[in-house]
């Protein structure tokens, strides 16, 4: 159950899957720790525009030199927090227009030698939630639309996998990926297939994005999940 335990300090608030994720009537916040260097980050709350200029406003200069890279399907768009030269009120060079909606993900480069914490505030997505995944060997950078951690298929409800689909989960502590590939060709009678590789069924954390590469010939598909905060 996602909303599992009451917290005394927050009255009727509840902890969601991790101790740093809280919700009150489906409105809450998520703390995401950025290690020095690159992190693949997701914001799984709805806060209006969900642009980095509003989510990570650099007017206080605390995010100076942070860089965001978002995959478009054919290349990356990027923006840099720059309180010295930016002409925008949010102090992002390109206006901070890159979005980080639930279901999306982006690289965020922490320019410091120490950890940083991003706090995302908004409402928990509910209802029927769908995220498009590009087909035929393409890469998609994505995340769960729900702020919940766990394995991709059992806990996070993904089931539209095809032969050869591969998932890459980045670990910023060692700058390496754990890799899982969906494989039905095991030679076992009646075997329905599973993710195999260095990670098996991928484990995705709250606030974490990952790469999804579809197998050759796989169609464009969707990751669809019906979710209620009462689950």
C-alpha cells in the first residue's frame, strides 16, 4: 500500500514508500538527492507547468552551474542555471522551459563536490496514467508517473514489454548502469519470459528516471497504470 503510515509530525499525512516522501490529501513533496555529477531525475508530482524554471528556480543562486539535459527522441535539449548572465527571472540561460512532468526524466548535473537536495512539491497523479514508449529500437527516457519505488513489473505495473526490450538504470554512486533485457527465448516449455541481466526485474526508486530501449520491430507502446492514493 502506497500511503501506508501516519506521521505524528504531519498530523494526518502519510509516508509513501520511502521516509522522505510525504502526502496530505494527495498533495505533498518529494526530496531527491543529487550526487556530484550526473543524476537521472524524475518529478512524479504535478505542480502546474512542471518546468525547471519553476521547479528549480535559481533566483537565490543556490543552483548556479547546474545543467539539465532532456532527451527529445533525436537529441538533447539543455539549460544551465546562471545567475550572472541569465536574462530571465528564474536565472536559467534558456528560460527554464524544459519540462519535468510525471512520466518524464532528465539528466541533472550537480556541479558541486557535495550532495544537493531538490524538493518537488505538487499533487500525486491519479486515475488512468499513460506514458508513451517509442518503438523499433528507439530510446525513451522515462519514469513512473507515481511517486512509488519498486520493481518495474510487479510494483510499478508495467506489462507492455516485447522481446529484446532493454532497461538501463543509472547508478550515480559508481557512474554505471544496471541492465535488464526482456527475453522469452529460454528453451523452457511454457515460459512466458522475464527480464534478465545484471539487474533482473529492474528496481526503480522514487524520483528516479531510466532509459527504456525497445527491441527491434517492437511497436510504439504505452505504460498505462490506473492509480488511486487509496491503494
